[in-house]
C-alpha cells in the first residue's frame, strides 16, 4: 500500500491548526496565572474564528484575482 503524502498532509492540517491555537490559549493562562482556564479556551476559539475568516476571505479574493492586503493571507497559520 502506497501512502499519498498530499492527502495525508491535507488531513493533518486542521488538527494541527487547532492544536496550535489551543497551545497559544494554554500558554496565555500559564504566563498570566490570574486568568481562569476558560480564557485559554475562549482565546483558542477566537483565533480559530479569525483563521477561518481569513481563509474564507482569501478564497473569495482568489476567485476575484485580488490577492492584496492582509486579506490575501491563507489564515493565521498560513498552511
């Protein structure tokens, strides 16, 4: 059985994004111990929302061939 690395990479991208955002939220609660743990989860959700917003905006712009400005990003993680 041959592994298609492109399909594997596409399958792993989304869990990696979520892991990165969760780590950022967790690090925030470690750096600022006064924050409740729920703040880390909220930060992770907000980052995921912003990432998805940028990703969807870049899809719309690429269809219109206007890949300029901060909306030209693929997302926060950029992969």
